[in-house]
C-alpha cells in the first residue's frame, strides 16, 4: 500500500544565467582534450592550440547547440542521458560538411594498393580512404560531445521541486 499521498513534481525552467554559463563552460573540457590530442607540448603551445580549436568549436556550439537546446528543452524531460546523447550527436553534425580534399594534380595516386586518384579525379577508394584518414576519430568526437553534454547538464539542468499545494 502507499505510504501516503504522492506529491506531484514539476520542472522549473533553467535559469538563464545557468544556461549562458553552461554554453561557455561546457565546451572547455573537450577543447582542452582536443588541444592535448593535437600534440601541444608546453603551456604556450597548449594555449595557442586551444585558441585555434575554440575558434571552430564555439561558433558550432552556438549555431547548432543553441537551437537544439531551445527545441529539446521544450519537448523532452531533462535528464543526463538525453544531454549526453544530444551533445554526442551535435558534435558529429558538422563532419559531413568538411570538404573532401581536391586532387592536387592530373596524375594517378595509389594508396594501400588501391587507386585513390585517376587522371586527377578522386575515386570511390579515394573517398573511402579520405573518410578513414580524416573521419576515423568520429568516436572520439562523439565522446567529447557527450562529455560536453554532461557538463552542460550539470550546469544548466532544471531542478525538480514539489508542486505547490501537493
């Protein structure tokens, strides 16, 4: 049997300052991880690489993450799993828009025994090789996005409070 009347809970909207703080802070840890992964050897180089990476990450966070937050916060119940999943997916969204490299010459190129360029045109094997070389860290990128989503959830999550009069 029930111990007593159940209290209903309601979700309060996140405070705007917490959301703004989350948009600023959540990308920082993934930026630091990427900067270290790119081979920063000392603090000066780490700061340089971090600024370079931040120039590409922060605009994406605002252009993709802002609308995603507004849409998801209206339609979904806030939880850590949804935040991490959204962060991972949003981190992967820009990958298809990174352009394929242009053929440097009109010649033929072979990599791993497969022709990747014939008469200056990239072949299907060339496209596959490009994806293997340049997009293979997609798991890392998705994991870093999930980490950013987790940090965002920690900073901007709504708090559950008992409904008044229950």
